[in-house]
């Protein structure tokens, strides 16, 4: 890892109506628009979806680092996010984000250690730590197929 501070740049261009284009050096362009709930077209990434995607990807990448440091092997991690936008005190904002993380366990995984690593990852995710919106983590750990004890 490079020493801190890290700086990131992104550009956005758009007109009075329609789509806007998000760009950053060396990355593919990303077409954005307002969501259908705000009369958008419904076929482009929205600021709301981008925020959820940021929380999801940060959680996954943080978990990878925590799992490596903790010597926890896993097969896959699927993360879904649900964000609630509401009006509070005259301000429209995210009032809650729920991450559901489903971990496909490696052989012999210690479920308790894996759960602690996932909770640590949620606390240490820089995107989550940068938000004032509460983020709630729900965890599911799936055993590998064929690893369950046979029923007598």
C-alpha cells in the first residue's frame, strides 16, 4: 500500500436534462442519470446506486484484507445492499443501508472467526466510516456442498 494521504479524481459532465457522463483517468466511462423515483430514465447508474456500490465494494475489498491477515480462506463473498432514502427534518437522505453478506466457507472454516472478521471489515471499511448514514450488516455463512454431517 502507498503511504497516506491518497487522492482520487473524477470528472462529471452533463447538461440541463438527460444523462451525465462520469469519467476518471484510466477507467471506463460511466453513464449516470437520476433514478426513476426522481423522474429519471431508469437505465443508467444513479447516485443512489453508486453509493450502495461503493459501500459493497469497499466491504468486499476490506474483508479480503482482513481475511488474509486472519488466515481465513473463503470460496466467495456475495454482498447485496439495500438503501432506504427518506425525508427527515426537511432533508432527503439515506436513512439506512443494509448489507447482506453471504460468505461461502472454505473447508474447515471457523464460523466464529469468520463472523468476527466480517464485523471488523464493516467497521474498517473507509466508505462506511465516511458516511453519517448507519450501515447494518447481516451475515450468512454457507458451508461447502457435501460438508454437512450425514443424517442418520
